[in-house]
C-alpha cells in the first residue's frame, strides 16, 4: 500500500507516529514523507541548521523505513504568511507523483500555526474529486493545545516504540529535558497513556478525518 506522511517540520513525523511508521514499513508498505517547512530558521540563526535538520530527517526516516522524501522548504514558523494556494499546489504535486491511498498529516488542535496550515492544505490536496487518497488521518503532536486531541484510532506500538526513540535521537538538537513534551520520557509517558486508553502497553493515537470505502 502507498502511504504519504505530511509534516510541517522535520521531526513531526517521528514524534507523531514514529512507532507506526516502523510498523507500516515492517509490513512492506511504500512510505513517502513530505516536509512542508525547512524547520530551522525560526529557531536558529545559523542557516546550516536547515541542512542539519534535513539530514537528521532523512537518517531517521530511512531507519524507520521511509523510501522517498520531499522537502518543500517553506519558511519555518511562517506558513501563515505564505499564500495557502502555494502550499496546496506543492502538496498536490507530491500526491500526484506518489498516488497514496492513505495520508497522515499534522493535527489542527494545537496552537502551532504551521501545524494548522498543513492540516488545512492537506484537506484541500486530498479532496476526493482530484486525488487517489481514500483515507486521511491526523497524528498527535504533544504540546500546548487549544483543545484536547480527538483520539479515535489507536495503533499498537509496543514492539516498535524503541525504534521511535532511536529515530528521534537522530534529531539530537531537538530533544529537550523532561518535563518538556519533546523529551524522551514525555514521549514514553504519552505512549503509555494512549496504551492505557486502548488496552495496549504502548500506543499512538490518531484522528480519522476521512475514509472512503467502496
């Protein structure tokens, strides 16, 4: 099965669904990652960090089993200043090239405008009349939110959580100390929490946006 993961920043994919990605690749799915922003210029003055984060993304992705990468290089932290149409068209081109059946994207429940813009563009780019996509889901990104994440689908990552942590360690510049939500312990706590909610040891949560069955 062809699967496309869309992230606003390099590392969203690992934090949100690293265990699921490893599970999907173990099951021989064809996985593509599309990263919308360069993910560094809003945090770092050194422009070299753009390439550092891109390299980390590719290393982590290859470790998890992602086979193709698209970097759209829109400005980090400033997607709300980019015309929505420009983002839509770039994502549509990736979908046209890869023909995914399932698309995973960023959530829109938090206060990160980049996440919200990518979510909105994904909905446009995957509209049934013009794409091959049959299912759209949001993964969960921990942090400050405007409302609770609507966890409707749970994926068992008991056997792949260790791979998620190993993948995140490629992003060594992004790992924070606990209790920051981007700390290793916080990621484990969230996996345990979602596991408890679903009767699993460790899980990742998703929100089903659209599913088309024939």
